[in-house]
C-alpha cells in the first residue's frame, strides 16, 4: 500500500507530498518533470546507471512483444490463405454463353491466361476430346460474329521454368472457335475451381487446390 509522508524542510516548512508531484513526460504522479531521468527531464543528463539498465530491459521486452504480435498476425493470415483452396482440381463442369476476342493475324499465337472471357477457347478442334458439335455463331469483342464449331475437354501444358518439365492441366468445356489465334484459359473458371493465380514481376504463378505450384507463366508481349 502506498502512503504519502509529510516531511519538514530545513527551513521548518513542509515539503510537497510525493503524490502531489506530476510528471508530464510519463503522465504519472509521484515525481515531477524536473526530477525525471527520462529524456527531456531535469535529471536526464546524466541519468543513473540503474535507470539506463531498466530502460534497456523495457525496450527489449517491448521488442519481443512486438515480434510476437507480428508472428501471430502472419500465422493467422497464412491460415486464412491456406483454407481458401478446397475445390476439386478440375475445370468447371458447366460453361457460360461464349463471348470472345478478335484477332489481328491468322497465325496461331499459343496459349494465354485471360480474365475477360466467359469460357475457355481454342482454335484447334483436333486437340479436344469428348467433343460435341455446336455449329453456331457468337459475337466477339469487335462486335463481329464468328463461328463456334464445338466444345470438349482439352489438356494444356503449363510451363514451370528453370528447366523443369511442364505440368499438364485438364480443362473442361473448352469451346472451339477456328477463327481465334489463341487458346484462352479463363482464369475466372480456375479461381472458382480452387486454383490461385498470382501475378508479379512479369511472372504468373499458378497454385493448385492442394497448394502445389503447377505453373510459372512468363509475361510475353504484354500477355501471360
């Protein structure tokens, strides 16, 4: 229990009670700013060694607490991310009405990742398995109509980089549009199927629902 004593000074008067002092540096009662050892206080230079040691211990403890809080936050964030991908490692079993892009060349340009389409597309009907004929027309981005020959299942190879063999990925409900120059993998379908696509520094990293990296797609001519 704290008590405040009342002492006489050398002139016969009374000194202030200890709890009547208030330090504006620490915002506590018990001593004044003029008697404080902290930086800015009246007795800061030089502060006694015991005070310096006590402050060093306090700062070290605060650092440990801060690091522990950061670790807990990071772990919590990681756990949230790890529980995001839980779908079956396939494309979706349904598709939406095909909407496509136009091309400025008739030469096949390869496979790209796309987020603006409504489905997967390819110009190569011979690469489709379990295909069915559709024989209808659809409107593309430049407002022209184009012929849709059919749809089916397609296996694509995702590059892994660093001399590693590519990963084979099976896509369902891929529409065949012979006039296209790209095979388009719709990233929206992949996202809904549990895959993660992270793009940074000219590299698109594809992670499967089991958290394994299955693709490292480089940026080429502004496209992944």
